[in-house]
C-alpha cells in the first residue's frame, strides 16, 4: 500500500514538473497570427455582438414604451380638456 502511494506521488510530481506543460498557448505566448489566436478573437467579437444586440434590444424596448406613454398622455390630455361650444353672433 505504501509503495503504491509513493508511485502515485512520483507520477504526480513528474506530471506537474513536465516542461511541456509550462509552455503557454499560442494566444497567451504572443503568436497573434496563429489559428488559435484568430479563433479566440472571433469568439470575443461574437460575444460582443451578442451583448450589443441584447443591450440594443433593451434600449429599443424602453424607447418604444416611452413613445407609447407620451402618446397615451397626449390622448388623455385631449380627452379631458374642456370643450367650448362655439358662440353664435346674432
């Protein structure tokens, strides 16, 4: 039992200290022309596009609600305004 734990610990240490795992990916390392960096940029732009569309939709909805409220207020004001009868000159 003790030797299996020691072997497992040795494998974990070897895996943790393996030099290939210390290299950064192409996006982090600075190779901006690699396919991985280009894919990451497209992912960022796609997410920015989704966020912009959602925020634009919310803003459009509130503008729509504001216009409807203004139209309803104008209509209510016109309906409650006192009507004056035209006077006839005799």
